[in-house]
């Protein structure tokens, strides 16, 4: 029986692509680089800051400095257009109604993740939050998922992890946790998702309700 539902953040719980793309284009404009389209940016919105930087900057640039600039702008504008995917609030409400546990396991830094969760009033309602700068090896390592389960004293066999990227599925498989690929998230056109080995493929958050009700 599933007792714990763990979620990736960007591309699974929240649609943060618009604000990430806006921050990237702010930087590209500043350095007189060509802007990226929404479609280009959405595909890499789960891949971290460097994925955006590599789209326009050559190796001779100081990527650490560029990343800092990106993150400052992003942090200041992180709530401009970021929203929960349609159906996610209802899924969380159902999980809590059934007295089950839920949490977030993300490679995103804690301060940025918490900023969004606080804005939407969820920071005190989730049961566990594990972030990329918490000192654990980030996904695709299973360490963050195993740690989240351990904090709640819940067996990995009683846990489901929902994410939109290959690293999410790899981490879940390594942790021996059931995996759900959120195909409504930030997949790339050429992703061979059938080969990733996810236990479930879903195309809308509403489909998570079936897993909660099982």
C-alpha cells in the first residue's frame, strides 16, 4: 500500500518554465545574445541554470558569474508567472484527506523551492522537503529519495515518486521506489520515454488521483 507520494518540483508540481525562460532571456539580452523561444526553453526547464547558459554562451565566459546573475534575477522574479499545474492542488488535498504523506524531492536549491511553496501556502503542509543543496548527492542518485523516506520512517516499497525527467526515473529505480513519469512536464521532443523504465506514464496530474485511490 502506498503511504508516501514524493514529487519532483519543476515540471511536475509547478510550471516554472515561464519565469526561468524570462530570466534566461534577460541575461541573453544583457550580453547581446539571441533570445530563446518558449518552446526551446521549456524543453530544458528541468535541467538547471547551466542548461540555459550553454544555449548561448561559449566556454570562454565565466559560467559561475553568469549563473549568479541568472539566479539573482530569477529569485527576484520567481513568482511572476510560476503556477501549480492544473489538478495538483486537488491531488495534494486528496492525499492529505486520506491521511497519507507527501513531499518534494528536487535538485532545485532550497531557498528557491521554499519561496514558491511559502507563496502558495504549502510550506507547512508537506511532510518532507529534500533539495539539491541539502548535502546529499543529487538525482539521478537515489540518496535524496531514500533520505526523504527515512525521515518519515516509511519503507521505499510504500512510496511513489513522480517526476518529469530521466534523472527522476533513474533515481526512483535505484531507490527501489515505484516511478511515475509526468509526461505533461518538460520532456524533450526526442526523449525516448518508453526506454526509461517508469512504472507509470501519466499525461495529466488528474491521473495521480487513480494512484492515490488504489
